[in-house]
């Protein structure tokens, strides 16, 4: 017997990432965080397993007027926050066109609003075969599905597979909805190059100029602040595109601002059409009102504080860059040691995560189990192991690649 609506039946179950994170936390409670390696969660951790935060963010948060920070924020977000979000999204590479943004609870809320307003029930979103699993979960809530194309061809992004899948979807639905998580992709750490972007945009323009299809391109940039100083350069390529080519960006304060639990982000839209942007504003704001209503005003006020005070912004940027360089150092240790011991990884350029591929799902799960016996916690995702480099300090990264390699050998031998 079930009381659930038909649309709710059969869904649910543990989230893989949080399930393995819970295992790590349980073990840490038994023997101490310093005695385990927890590479499960997408947050910066220190040598004691405590979340690292940016001091400038912490100081700004502590300086807020409490009574003001707990009041309701405007539905679309504080106007100064929206300006700051757009500036932070594009930096020095703001595209030409009409631009708007609507606040959301983290990048996840922004993705939700994009799916809900630009896909009809029963339609599909397309993305890479290595991807964040919650995309699929969110789409299921809307009676939509996720279809994937091959992420890599040799060491490069597989543009041919990407555009072939887009052409296939164009035969079935009017809006060709593509989601690309780049730069600093989760879970592999790859980034689409400028040259690959040129090919993708050219191919999508060919589709939306056929007289039948629109293109909605959603770029998930959650990890962009850890992808290098020129990571935003590709954004200028979305200037002056056809009116039926809408580009959306998901901005998040979780990663770049270390405000994980405050759940604040925004969906940013770019179009050559004022009408398209106007309907984006209206529809997205309505979806926000119908789901979470409004978002964390305290987090908005922090971003506004930086935007209004150059010295605070400078301190924030310096600390953010230092954290980015720390992540880069962690990645270099792992990648170099992986090459030295023969551990194969998927192409990595930057970001929180790195992926070790396996031949089967079972091998990934068995290797993860063997590593847990050594108090090393990774997340098996499909045919591979995700390593959260952000969560491991340098001293624990040293030697980790070899231990993963040994576990894989044992798992493959079974």
C-alpha cells in the first residue's frame, strides 16, 4: 500500500556522496578525524577535518546587522546583490547582450529553475556521461530525464559526441537543452577549452538556425573560482547569439565564498533579445516564489559588503586565490604520484575533484571497500572513484595515489 502520488512512487534512497561522507564521519567519531582520510565531500577541510573558510567572509558575516540580516530578502534578490552576482560571474569577460539574474538557494536552486522553466514534462536534458548525479534526481522530480554523451575522446572533450547527441534531441523536442559543467568539472576536473567552445557554439547555432529548434545552454560554473585567472575568458563567446539561443549560468556562493550551508546562488541569463530576458525574469521569479520563496539575506549582504568596499574585496580575492593555489598544490602532488605509480586518471585541469576510472561498477565499489579498511574514504561513482582533493591536506595526499592503485589491483584480481 502506498499513499504517494504516482509521480512520487519509486523515488528516493540514499545519496551516494552523502552516504559515503556519513561513513567517514562515523569512523572519525570512533578514532578521530586526524586518523582517517576523508575524500568524499566537496568542501575544503583542514588537517583536523574541519571546514576551511575565508577570513574575509567570516569577518563580513560577523559584522552584519543581525536584525537586518534575518529579514526577508526581495524575491529576486537584493538589487545590489544581483549587480554583484553578474560582475562576479563574468569578471573581465562580460558578454555583449541583455543580462539578468535571479537569486536561488545555491547553484542547485539555479539548476532547478533552469530545468523547470525550459523543459516540458517528458523531455530530456543532455550532458556528459561523467556528471553530478543530482542532475538526474532533479530532472526526475519534473518528469524529465537526463541523457548523456561521451565526455572524452582520447584526452580531450568529445565535441563530436556532444553535437551528435544535440542533433538527436533536436529531432524529438523544440528546446535542445544542454548542460555543461565547466570549468573544473565535477567529478573529473576537466575544462572545455576555448577552441572546443568555438566548435560547440558553432554546432548549436547550426541547430537553432534550422527554423525548428531553440537552444538553451546551461553552464554550471560552481567551481570556476578554482580554475585559474582566465577561466572566464570563454564567456565572451556568448555575445550577440541568435535570439533563440539562450545561455544560462549557475552562480554559487558555496564554493568560491566558502558559504556552503548558507545556500545562496543565482541563475544568470544572457540573450541578444530583451524579450527573452524579460520572460526569463518573470518565469524564474515565479518559480522561486512557488518553491523556496526567497533566499538567505545574510549571504547576500556579505556579497554586497565586498562589492561596496574595495579593501574588503581585495582581501577576499587574495584569500580566495591563496585557497585556489593550495588546491592546485594538492592536485599536483596527487597527479604526479599517480603518474609515477601507474594509476590512470581522467583528464584533470583544475577543481575540487579528480576521477580514477575503472572497468566496471563492481571494481569501483570493491576498491572503495578495500580503501575503507585502511580508513580512506572515496566515493565510487559508476565506473570510477571520485577523489575530493579539496578535502585532503597535502600530508594525506602524499602516498594516496599508490594506495588507491594497490586497492584497484586487488579489486580487479577478485
